[in-house]
């Protein structure tokens, strides 16, 4: 993995850049000490590390605007950072760039139960949104495993999902509006509390844009009424193929569970030994299926899934009888990453999505790749929407192990594309999958995508080196004509 060579002229001007930033964000909002900078040297993809040139922690939209204006004026690159829980290196710093952290944007600004939405700053965690509305029987649906730590701004940047995305959608399906600062310092608003905005779907373009288009400073999210009833099922199988077949049968029968997760034997053993979740240790594959809604509907669907499971050869079946038991079933899956950390010194988390009916084929091929590379793999994934999260186990202290793990991961992602899937379901491209973009897109495809970036960020200073293996200058692309350096969408309100 190669990043652009640092601009030595920018590095030589570090003292000047720091002075400009300190004039905008006084006090302890500008971090320059090497030991303190090391806190920001990577995100959740810890295989790659780089000290940022400087870190700035603004507290207001106006400060963010002034920072971006100053950086554009000086030609300095900006790397946006949320909670740093991302797994694709999207927040990996640049040696000649400013890391702009949004951790101080941590307030819930408005809860509007009548319109079923909440207005929050980007540093608010997923779980905090649910906690703020749960007494009124509402919740925020997207629930990544890191929901107690990951923040809403990062969720928007990566279009994060979680275990309940099968029924309730990804971040893009639960997002109503954003306030965003462009590289020239302009502040724009897209969407709002209304359900749909007219005109171009710029909100859709920004969701999942990985910090390449602007810095998000406010988010309006949809909140949902808590279902009347929720029950979870554990369904075990003698083979992974049988588990995958069960997933396909459930969906093809017209049932859409609230969540449907699947794990293989390596993952089952690690999770159950980490926290007692009631998982059987004598099965090769395990489904956790959750059904929610009116009690009569849930009871009926539980019976249907019991029958489907038996028809495809399940060897274990248990249905939660209490809310405490339902939560117990989820404890293991929610602890997937730390539980794997107990059985391997290091692991690489992959993220690809495939058509559901190809699950058995892909899992079989992954087992073959595991033998080929001599590395174990633990599979946990959102089975309902085909979003795989293979965890490749390796030891960074063993020479060549990381290289093998990366090659193994690349083969998995190529396989996902080969069977009709995509490179990422929710973790993003970042630097991890950047050099695999050519497996899914032609050079013309990627140039067309970069034309959109040029419309927002003409100078190419926002998070360069991420997503695209080759970053073209806007002039080379014949990008959208920008009048006076302004975004060519006149109906967007600016502040």
C-alpha cells in the first residue's frame, strides 16, 4: 500500500500552519506534540500508521469553516476524523496534512418526536442517540458492533449499517439532512426534517463519500418507534453450506427478519468462550435471527422459520423466551471483534458483499483460500444482506504474515466481485481496498466519480490518497465547470 509522497514544502512551513490554526482554535485545540499526535496515527485498521503533521480539534462550524479556508489558502491537505473506529484506513493521517478531529462536536441539539427525528452533532455516538430517546420508546436503527463508540459523522462518511440493516436499512436510509463545510469554507445544508428533498440527490452522494467532499458538522437522523415485541432465535447446522441455504430459504419465502447474522465454528467458539451467549459448540454454523413487530406476527414468523430450519437440516434450535434471553443471544455477536482478539495476536477485518444465494459457494472458497495461505479465518457476517466480515487471523511478529493476510483478504474481495458482489458493504474503501477499485470499476468509471469530487473540492485537498488508486487533477478530467470556484448547484443554501 503506497501513499502519496509528502510535500516537503508544506512540511517546511509547519510552524506557519500551526500559527494559523492556533489563531482559529485557541487553547488546547491544536495538537503538535509527537507523543500526543501518536493517538491519531491510525484508525481501526491498525496495520498502517502515520503521524499527522498537526491535529486540530474545532468546537464550532465557524471554526471548521475558517480552518478549511486557511488550509485551502495555504494548499494544505485535510484528513477528517471521527471516533477513529473505521476499519478501512479512511482516517489514516498524512505526514503533510492536517487531521481535523470532530470529537468535540458531541451534543444532541434537538429531539423532535412529532417528526420522528433527532438533530445531532457528528461526534455523537449511535448508542447515545438511542439512549436519548429510549424513555419515549424510540430508537436509532443503524447498529454497528462499535455503536457504543462509533459516531454519527463517521457513519455518514462510510454509510455504516449494522446487524439490523436487513430490515431497517443502512445510514443512508435513516438520514434526513446534513450541514456540511466545503473546502473553500462555505457552509451548506442538504435535506432537513422533511422526508424527501427535491432536486438532485446530493445527500445520497455525500453519504458514503469517505470525507472526500466536505466536513459534516450537523446531522438530522430518523428515529423509529420501538417494536412491540422482539424475539431472537439460535439455529445451528452441521455445515456452513446448510446455514447459507437456510438464509436463502428464509428470504425467498418472503420473511424479512429484523436481523439475521451468521458465524462459523471458529467464530462461535471464540464468542462463546468470551461471553456466555448460549451458543452451541458442536455446530459448524450458527444463525442468530431476530424477529420484531406485533406479538402475533412475531409468534407466527418464529414458527415458519422453525419449519424452514428443520427442512434444510438444522441440528440446534433455541428461541428466546424473555427480553433478557434475547439480549444474551446477541452478546456474543456484539463481542465478535474482542473475542477474536483473545485467540489471535492480530487479525484483519474484511468487508465485502455478495448475492445471498452465493453464500455457500463463497464460504467454501474461503476455506480453500485459508488452507492455501496457511492462515485461519473466522467468519461473522450480516447474512440477510450478504455482507461478509471475514476475520483473517495472523501474527504481525511473524515475518511475512501481514503480507499473506493482505493477499488473502484481496482474494476474498476479488471473489466477492467475481460472484456479482461489491468491494464494501459498510466499512468503505479507504486505503485498504483502494488498489482493488480496478476489479470493480473501469478507469473511465473512476474518472467519472472523481468529476463529482472536483465539483465539491476543486483543489483536491480533502482526504487525498483514499478510495482512488490514481487521483487525477480536476483540469485533466474536464470536470463540471465551476463558476468563481463555487459549487455549481445554485439551489443549495449557503451560510
